[in-house]
């Protein structure tokens, strides 16, 4: 169906463009089936281990609900409640879990860990975020873009006609994935970030190789106005990612203050219908401990996106969050059913 049966899902670069779009098509089918009450359970009798060495709300919830909807069972494991990392190596953990489970989801720091798991588990390993990549997030983002693509003269814009501008920390997992996944889908993708926070040259080169096959247009720029001009979708993420020390906040704010997604930045798209994506969680108000701490030190009441802009685009952003579940379900069905 998608050619992904029995395979791991570790990073976007491992997939062919048709495999990527196959997952998006499957996710749309699964979403429609759930809505219509006609979903068929294709994962009955399967057991899936969910290993989270970093915290999560969406990704864990999405894997659990997707698995249950499809008739599979899950076990949640984290470092505080398992031997992983401190008492047992990743390689040994892989060989144990592979004997019991049909698939393993892993979220952690090193991409090498998820690759080691895949090399030794003997079952598909699915990357739920590492410091390098966030591939399941990208499927949700692309499904959301397809659903909210502008309609011009009665026709919904195709993938290749869509313009996506990611604004913020261009070196983090999300930004790297935005570039490579956007190349796979054939988008016009811009990463808009100050020079010290632009994606590494090897990531840009890898994305360009994919783009040469798909016709995607890629750009990396520190110029906000040029970067967001004509965007159908603006995308942002937190300025400090999980695993980074709190000490980096001051430097990051100084670098990214001018890259905040606010009314002025949205206006700079020149597109009154431009939509906002955010992988979440977001610092758009004082509802978080980090947000309040930064506010006490800087007076900023929002970081990567203002509350006004976030709330104006909340419908799309929470569709995007919901789509984590439908797209992760597609990954489970494609690799395991
Ligand atoms: N977007 C995302 O991965 O969210 P969680 O960290 O809550 O899983
Ligand atoms: N870049 C963020 C993404 C969270 C979903 C992080 O790694 O914390």
C-alpha cells in the first residue's frame, strides 16, 4: 500500500517522496473513516512499546489513541520507571523490547539512539522526536496544510503551489524536519532565522538533493520580510528546545526577538489569508512557568508568537495537533498492518 510494511520510521530522508505522500493519503483516509464511524481495526493483537526519554503530551497521546483505535495495545516506558539509559544500554533494551513488541516508538535526545534501537530490535522503530528530527510532526503539518490550503478560483492549491515560511530557531529538530519534509512534498519552503540559528550546511544540502527530485524550492534567510513574503503558512516553534539548558534563554531571546510571530510579521506575508502553524507546546501567554519566568526577567508576555496572533489562528493550530493522531495512526498501519 505505502511500501513501508516492516520498516522503521526514523527520519524523513529515509523515505521516497511517493512514500511520504502515501502516508498523507492514508492519514486522510483514516481520519475520514474515524469521523464516519467506519474505521477498520488493522492492528488487533499488536503490542507497541512507547519509550519516552523526554516529556510529551501530543505525541504520547497520539500514539496511544491511534493504537487503541486500531485495536493494538501499548506500554508506556520512561527513564524514571525503566532501566533505559542508566542501567541498560540502548542496544540491550532494543533486543529485549524486540522480543515482546511488534513496534517501538522512541523519543529521546540522540538520533543515534533511535538508529541503534532500529538496528537491534528486529521490529519497526518509530521516531517520536530526537534532537535532530521530528518526522511524525511533519506528517501532521502537511496533512493540515492540505486541509487548509487556499482555494483559488474554486480549486484547492496543490502541494507544489504552497509556500511555507518557518520562522525562529532554524537549527532545532522541527526546523530541520520542516526543510527536508518540505522538500519531499515539493513545497516552497523558507527557513527564516538569524545567521547563528540557521540550519547546518549538511541539512540544507540533503534537503536540496531531495528538492532536485521533487521540484521543491528551498531558501534560508535572515530577512524576515523577504522570507515570509507570499507565504500561505507561517510556522514557528519554541526558541529553546527540550534538553537545552535554561541558561540559553537570554541569548536566544536577544537573537530571536525580531523573529517573533506577531501582527506585523503576519502582515509582512502580504497575504491576509496566511495561516499559522505551531507544533506546540507554545509560549504565547503567561500560562506556563517558563513564560512567567521570562516575563519577570524581560517583560515579554509572549515569546515566539503573540497571544493575539496565536488565538486568531487557533483553529488551524489545534487541527494540526489533532492531526498528530491521524498521521501517527497512518505510520502504525503502514508499518505494522
Ligand atoms: N508537538 C509535539 O511533539 O508535542 P509533545 O512534545 O507534547 O509530544
Ligand atoms: N523543538 C521543540 C519541539 C517540541 C515538539 C523541542 O524539541 O522541544
